[in-house]
């Protein structure tokens, strides 16, 4: 078994790959049997429903809590610390693509119900919102594991509505709250075309450190990664 997966350029998340649709097409072409991948028409319909009733002259804040913090790939005019209520960051989505595979399944972060969460709010100008969000939909909403949701947040000391991606609890990939040994094993061994789960974890922790945020849940994971028996596969 290879200890380091290859990263074909067609699977690297870049703005260019989101713009030309090649990232989504690569995932559609390589999806395992039974793995749901939405069409562009389905993505457009989902985005239209999410924006329905919202004023077109208002800037949009997008809340990032995982890879969006360190690889947003969207144009924005501001990225600031934000605090979301009623949702917390949790490893609860099983991966068999991206940073996981059938041979080395991994885990992805999502917002799940309860608690609160710090992250980054990206402000997108109103006249750019539809185009930039279309790119986000190609990235976050392809598989149905996430649901787009407007949630309350504090930004600059003010309450705002932010758009974010929470876990779809009806998805067959939803894992709930895993026992720590199982979670750690999947983070240590999960790997796919986008890289390893451990790389994702380390990048997320580095982003939170820059924000001055100590996430208690992820700190418990970090401690377990360092102390529980088993090889730290990179």
C-alpha cells in the first residue's frame, strides 16, 4: 500500500478548476458505484433555493470552519473572525473520495447541531455573490453530504446572518459522534486524490491558531492523535 497518494491536477481544488467545472467533472468520472454526485442543473437549483427571498443588493458572508479557512478559492473583500451559534465543528462525514478512498476511508469536518464554533467569515460583494457562490456549490454541495444553511453569527461585535455548510444527517455518509479510537484511526490512515486527512487536520489547526482560537473538540482529537497507540500514517 502506498504511503503517499498521488494528486492528479484534475483533483486539486483551485479557483480555476471550480470556474471551468473540471473539478466537478473529475469527481463525477471517478465516483465509486452508488456515490451520489449532483449535476450542474441540480447545483444551480439548490443555489437558487438558498438565495430565494434574499435581497440582491446585500453582501453575503460565507462562514468557513475547515478547508475554506486556508484555501477559500473564492473572491472576497474581507475575511474576519466570526462566531456561529447553535452549531459546532465535528468530524462526522465519511470520505471515500477527496481525502479518502475505498481502501483508505477518511473523515471530513462539518457543522453539526449544538454548541458554537469560531471560524472565518468571508464577505462577498453583492454584485459578485451569485457567481462566487456558484463556485462554492461546485465544491461543497456535489455529494449531498452537506446542506447550505443561513445561521446566526457575530462578526465585528454585530449579529449577522452567514451562509455555511452543515452536515446532512440523512446522508449515508453521516457518522454521528464516533468513538475517539475509530476517529483517530481514520484521520491517521485516510487518504485520496486530494491528500491525507492528517494534512487537512494540521492545516485546520494552524488556521485556528492564527485566529487565536482554541477549539476544545479538535484539541481532544490532537491529543488523541499524539497519544493513542497506532502508527501516524502521513
